[in-house]
C-alpha cells in the first residue's frame, strides 16, 4: 500500500464496521486475533489496539463463551454516518442544492473547542471560506448537525443553508476553500495501489473468500478517509481532470467483488450466523 501501513486499530474499526455489525455486533478476541493474523498483524498488536479502542469508548468487553468485544452503543450513529459517507455519497452533489454554512465563535478561554471545531468540520468535508466561516454542499447538513450535537459543540455554531450570489467565479473560489491537490494526491495513491488489484480480479470468475478478506479490509480502510476529505463538490466546480472519478470506479468495483466473500469468510472463522439478506453461494 502506498504510504505507511494502516494501523491495527484502523483495521479493527473496518472489521467491526463492515462485518461484525452484520454478524450480531460481537466477536471473541481469539477470532479477532485469527482474522488480524491474516492481515499480517500479530496478537500483541491486536491486544494493544483493543485496549486503546476500549479507552476511547469504541468497544465494550463482553463475555460469552469466551472474552470478546462489541461496539459501544454510542458508536452506532458514528458507523451509520460512515456508511452514508462511504457507500452512498459517491456521486457529486448538485449545484442547485446549495450550501450549508457553519459560522462559529469560541471564547479565547475555550480555544480548545475552536481547534476541535476546525478539525471536525474539515473531517466532514467543510472548506474554510473565511475565519470562522465554513462551507460544504447542503447534503452534509444532517451529518454536521448530528456530529456537533454529539460532541457538545452545537452551542458555538450557527448553521445556515445558503446560495452563492457573487462576486468571484465560484469555481475559482472553491479552489481556495478546499485543498484540491492534497485530495487528489490521496485519490491517486488509492488508485495506484488498488487499480491493478481491480483489473486482476475482473478476470477471475470466482474470488477466494480468504483472499477477498485480505484485500477488502485494507482497501476499505484506505478508502474510508476519502469521502470525508472530499466533500463531493458539484461537478461544474471541479477540475476537468478530477481523479476522484477513477478512484471511485476502482472502489466500487472492488466493493462489489470482495465485500460478500469477505463477509462469508468472517462468518466461517467466527461461527456467527450470516445475515438473512446474504445471497446463497452459487
């Protein structure tokens, strides 16, 4: 993979978000270690990552036949928001839908909240139009509202639905509000790493479930940052050679080929019942 390897905690988040939630929400530590070994992560690294995720409030320990972990219920909205951004916001927003504008003011005595607001709005895909003024396509509004309320930051922020009325060309203005080169670099890294895998798999009539799991988890872990860094700006405002289109094609192809056999593999390793909506194997 281009750049550094994904952290064990990021891989675990992907396994919970994509697989464990569909298999009842709980997995034993022994089975998780076995799955992570297939991703070349050893047991001590898994246990260390689990400890950090417990302290962060992501996972709760729960004993069944053995020791295991489930997602903290408070994380449900976080993963549901992730589903919407990762899987259902692949197409650019419509220019006619307008913008959501976030305006915030934080007292100097609470400047830590100022930093948190900036980082969270950036993570939601907002661009910085002016000090304390942030913009994103209007479709981001529900997620922004939920996030700010969940983090206790809503008291500092005013949210507006707006339309651009001048004076600069909007396509020029957005280039200063978002860091297009940085976003494109992330898309290029993804396509460089996973484009050859997608082409190779397209020629294979059947995907081995173990190999599907080994490819799908790191692929999704690398991809799931991108729908947050990229707000999905309307197509008329994007560079003509915007490389997100190619990257989204690679992601869509790999998700279609790997997600189902990867889930079957996790179900086999864990012995957890597969979901009823999973098609029968051919």
